[in-house]
C-alpha cells in the first residue's frame, strides 16, 4: 500500500524523523521527553516493519530510558509543588544528581572560581575556609554562586572529613529553574534561607566581638 508512490513504511520513517527534528526545536524538558517517546515508538515500528533491526534495537532500548526520565521529571515537579520543607525538596532532587566521594583535605571549590556546580552533603563535614564555618551532613551548598552576578565562588570549600556527596552541574540547575516554576520557587526559598542564615552568623560574630 502506498500514497503517491510513498509506502506506509517510508511514511512511518518520515514521521519518526520529523519527531526527532521537533525535539531539537523544543526549549522545555517535558514536551521534549513526550516527543522523544513518540520518536522511539515510531522508529521502533519503522525498524520492525522495514526489517532494519539495528534501528529497532536502538529505539527499543531508548524507550524505557526516556520513560524513566519523564516519570522522574513529573515526580520532581509534583513533589516540589507539595513539598513542605527544604529537606523534602532536596530529597526529590537527588535522583537528578551524581554521587561523589572525597577524602579529608580535598578541595571541592576554591574562592573566586567559576560556580558551576551545587553540592548536597550526605555524609561528612565541609569547611568554608574564608568564613571559618563548618557544614554538616544534610546541607546543600553552592546554589548562591550559580545565580550570583559574577557567578564566582564566595568561599573555598574543603572536605574536613571524608565526604559522600551529590553533585549537579550549574547548567542543569538553571535548566530546571527556567523551565519549571515550582522548582524555581523552591530554589528561591532555599537561597533566601541560606542568606538569612549567613546574615545571622555575621550578626552573631559581631555581637561576640563587642
């Protein structure tokens, strides 16, 4: 069966290619994932009916990957909307972060460097050297520098003990921030809480000096 000389299998291939082109034109993650799933289904069908098995295998493997990422993104947005605390918000964010380990004395960042990562400390202690401050487990650090005008680190971050932490790139943080208002709102709350905490620490130090 064909339409104007184009077989239905060829039409399936053209439709699949069109969905790939559409993903490159999208600026937000959720529509991109939906379109990527449609592309996987169309290409898998094209590979099956056309006997092009490498295409079938590739997109059959990519289909669950895109489905899992879509579910994670939906869960993040849904949970951020209902999150009652910053700790709950961070917990929803961890599946999108990479796990890292560092030995005592290792540097995670140096003052004045480009701020291109955020860290969540799961185990251990971090030292903010210029501030003389120790950060314990359960803390997110580095988010202020990413959104600062000069995007520079305001303090050197060194592992005071062996540390187990999560890391997310600054570009990923910005992507989530700009494309998901619920995420942006929760992040804003976290930044404000950190600034207030730093202000209280500064006032406490001045009071002790007096």
